[in-house]
C-alpha cells in the first residue's frame, strides 16, 4: 500500500528507552503516545466519509491494535496442504488465554477467495513472545521464508484481486516495494502450476534503490521466471520497446497497479506515530506526485486495460480528487469500473462527490476561487471537486471504494478501478501506420492514430534515452494534468552485474542437454548468466517475453533483478558428465523439460532425505545431480513434490534450503519444532523416534568465483537444533 517515511525498527526516545514497534504494546517508548489528534477528528467529521452515528466507533477502532493477517500462496500445488496444517494449528491455539486476553481461533477473510487469507486477534507481539504460541509462530516464519505464506495487511490484499489477473497479462506494479502486492500478482500470473512460463509477466518498480532489494527478497520467495524488478521514478517510467515480427513496438500493459505513496492515515492502528504527526499538509504535498504517477500509469496502459489506483489514506485530497482530475483530463478515455460485485463479503463505502480542502492551520476552502493567491503554491485546483455538476455526475465517483477500519476490523484504505477506453488525449497526435495489425504485447486499438503503440517508431522520432516519442507541453496551469516532461534517466545505487543471455550454440548446453535429456522444446534463448567473463557460476531463466523486454531496453532501464536460478556449477559433477547441478528454486520451472535423472521416492524416503545429511540409499547407479520426485498415492500429501538431490558414491543428499526442508517435512506429516536457545528440546511422542534436521541446507554460496563443493563422505553432519515427530 502507499508508503510513509520509515525509521529504524528500534529507536530510542529522549530518555534513552528503546521504542519497539512490536504488536499492540509498541514498546515502552510508544506507550507515551496518546492516541488523540483533535485536528484529525475535526477534519474527518467535516469531510463526512464516515456514516452518521458511526464516528465514535470509527475512532475507537483506530485506537485498537490491528489484527494479524496472512495469506496462503494460492498458485502452488501445496496450498491445500498448507491450509490443512494451518487448521491443525488453529485447533491448538483456540481458547488459549494470554495476559488476560482470550485468543480466538483465526478466521478466514470472508471476501478472499478459497479460504486463502486469514486473520486473528493475536497481535504480532503476542504471537512472537508467548511460549504457548511458539510452534505457531515458527510455522508462520518458516513458511513465509519459503514463500508459502505471506504476512500482509488485509486491506493490502484488495488491489491485486480487483485487477483480475490472467496468465497472459503484462503487468506493471508502479510503486511496488516492499512487495506484498507484487507477490500476489506473481501468484495470479502462475495460477496454473503446470505452465512453467506463463505468457505474461510482472515488472515491479520502485524509486528507492534500497527498497528495491526488499522487493527482490519478496519476489524471489516465489521462484518465478516471469518477474523483473526495476528502479525508476514512477512518475517518469520510460516507455519500453519490444520486438514484434522483426519490427520495434512500444510495450503497453494489460494491467497496472498504481499504489502511490501517501500520508498513510489509514495505518494508524499499526503505525502509532501517525497520531501525533498527522496534519493536512502531508496530503497537500503528496497530491501532485500522486496525480503525476497516475497519469504516467494510464499513459502506459493498453486500451482495454485495467488500472487500480490505491492509497492507505482516507483523505479525499489523495483519493477522489486524484481520480476526478484524472477522469477530467482523460476526456472520456478513462472510465471508473463498477467493482461492487467483485469481492462478495467486503464492506466498503462509496466514494464521495463533495469535499473540502483544509490548511495545516485549520482554514477551510470549498472551491479554488476561495483560495487566496498566497496559498496557490500549497493548494492546487485539482484538489477540489469539479464545479460542473453534470460532469461530476458522469464521473461516477461513487464507484470508488473506501474501506473504513470499524466495518471489518481492518486498516483504512481507498481503491478505484479504472478502465482505459481509448488513448489519452495527448497521445492522439502520432502518425498513422498504414497497415495496422494486432500489435504484439499491446491491446487492440480501434484507430491507428490513437496511441503511440500504433505509431511507426522511426517516423515518431523515438527519444534514445527514454524510448518514447517527444511530447508537447499539454499541461495546464497546475502543471500536473498532462504527460510528465522528458528527463534523462539517472542511474544511482549499487551497480548491478550485467544480464548476459547465452547463445543457443553455447558449449555449456551440450553436456547439460545430454545429462538431463532436456526436451527439444526447452527454451535455450531464455537462459542467462550474470557475467561476461570467467566461468559461469549460476544459470538463470526468464520467460520469453521478459527476454524480449530485456534485450530491447538495456540502455533505458535499470534492472535490479530478474529470472530464477535453475543450475549451479559444481565441478565434481564433471566426472559424471555435467558440471552443473540443479537448483531447488528453479526446479518447478525446469522439471517439465527434464527427461532423465529422475528418481521416484516415497514419503518415508523424503523424511529420511530431509532429516539426515548423507543417508545411504542404494537406488541409483548413475552419480551426480538428480531429481527426487514424490507422486501422490494413498498417503499424504496429495500433491507432487520435486526435490533437487545429489547421488554420491554411497549416499544420496537432498539439496534443499533449510526453510524449505521444514516446509516439505510438514507436507509429509512430520511436525518440526525448534526450541529456543537455553531450553531443552521438545520430547517426542512416546514410542516415536526423534530425527535431527541438518543445519547445512545444501545450498552453499561461494564468493570469489569458487565453485560449489559437495560432500562425498558418509560422515553425518553435526546435530541440528530441530526435533521432529512423525
């Protein structure tokens, strides 16, 4: 959702006391903050966004801690198994009383499909600190790390659902960090797990270079070859080019998420410092930026495409005012979609059509004509409702959705769904292509002259820096209604390694092809590495369409990360025929193309493989990298499992990261629990053995260009901290 300025997690107040943001207590320092702000109450009483008679309930709810919410990764075949595990934990925590508070069993969010999102009255602090909930907390942590669960605020889950993502959609997330919504978009893109490369992709952008790496961390948990993270100012994202039938075309997106930076007063329940810092000046300062970002978004949206604009602010200056201005400047090219039936069970208030603007000192203005000249630098005409009542009616602002905290015990939120009916007015001046066919990666355009996507790029004089056609100054006096001015792209932050695609005849492919018996349909052109020189340590894969974007825009965009790792160098494998072993994170992308090196295993085999470092399993004659596959049978789980392994001289080893080991053990019915330091291990159920989970994940990363080394001995590793009960 919209982001606010963030400080370090733990800070010290003037007296030197640590201020911890954990949960409902918020630490000793935050207890000094009184949850009162008279200006806030005065402002929202006057704006009338809360139904009559509900304002006190609204304020009382804002003072209560926000419930913990989390979401199961729905596209993965393990979703049902995760849900089964969750419900088992829910029974254990039901009716527990902690610090005088009765813990209620988590409940599914009524409006989220397929019981994949849940909320509980347990605060983060209680979940983390209570010994009674320690197992549940460890489950949430490890499953989150392995990408099977995302802890995310309930209202933050709404925008991706309203985008109505399909696997072939090209998606842009304009202000993506820290990435919880981006993860949702990736999930929806991969709705069919049997398709390793969906036709669509997600390009996730953020202006903050450091926060881009938070975004990378979130995206990498999902192991998708269809995600790219870039670093640009959202209000001036360059137009990207793509190849289409040997010609250059402009990339337009089918879906755009425009979750803009905002004042964040809808987050008061979790960001308690908003209470004392809230003023109207925050929204007045952000309005122009929000509108510029929204304008840039609809410019890059394909005709027929869908853009969701959202904020975690309740302020109409950041919400309806931006939408109204956008609709007015579009001259009918945009339409507010009616999303009232899209999320049955979600309670929301319709957008308002009348609001006022208030200064920091409490002065009110109902119309731009009332604003004195001395205030013109702080207050802009686009902050007010349209004065033409007929035009205002045609906008249908009541289709906007404002979620109030007291209606379903959530945070506050605003969301509007826009559909693009035609090109934006300032994009209709480009030359016409004589023979216009369906543009690749764009939507069908009713008239060739209506958008830059239908223009001959050579005749339109593409700017080499931005990849877009020069634009005339069409903005009005407020300077925010037209397209943003062209700027030379500024590169800043850490310099990333290059993305180097391998040629189809690259010598690295021959041994890999033979060793794994890769299918002829394997997309060799989509394999890349991150170095021009020396040995290739890791090989990654991206989808065909992302490859198209990368190859055509390397000079006009800053890519932070893309692709999923599928192979890692291991020179010990050369004696067996291949110096590259399989990487677990890319196994679901790669597996459909592998025709050899597959070993079918049972549930009991998986338990041994994941709890012993080098178990003796005499099942395979050929040594080297293998795939260990479990096919559903009468046992649990009822979903396939593919693990990367290594066959040594006398043993088989699973190359699975620690957090994923815990996940797969749960999938096969092994309960995993890590005692806290200083406490003894949890005893096993009588008559059942205890197995130690190895600490070594098998995924060793070696710096300095050295290759990975695989243990070939049968010597067991040092004992892990985990105890497992079957």
